[in-house]
C-alpha cells in the first residue's frame, strides 16, 4: 500500500511539474486582445480606442463602453464624438475623420440564403 502511495505521489509530482509548461503553450480563448490589459505579457500600447460593449436601452440614449470609458451617443471620447451606435459598431468623428470601432473585430457578418427545398411551396398560386 505504501509503495502504491509513493508511486502515486511521484506521478502527481511529475504531472504538476509538466502542467505549467503545457498551460503556457495553450492559448486562453477568454484572454483580452493584446494591449487591452496591462498584465498580459504581450501588452503593447493601444493606439486606437477599443469598443468593449454596446448598450441600447428601450428608453434613453444608447451608450458604448470604449477603452473603459462610458460614452453616450453624442458625447465626446477624447477629441472624437460618438455619432452613431449600432449593436455591433460605434462610429466616432474627430479631427482625423470618421473612425469605425467594431465590437468583434476580425469577424465579418455574412447573410447566407438557403435554396428552397424541392417541392416546397414557392408562394405563387397555380
């Protein structure tokens, strides 16, 4: 029994020694983008604002969370003004012109239409 326990302890110790190396090799899908959080090792200086959240209430003005700052439609974010807000983007206007901030950068929205099934009603009357 003691021999089995010793082997188990040795096995667990070796696994714990290997686990941090494996954990570092895997990327965390929930990690913020590089530069957004100062505690990430690859954090660099963010040169453009980052759209983090969009809130569109039934009553009241829509609000965006941009770079950690809550900005209502029509308010200023630095030298830029929030001129348009949808569920997936914020549009800022400033001295450099118009800037679009996407809530999910790198993901494009596409409309896919499926062909009508054979024998399905077409909506036309015979």
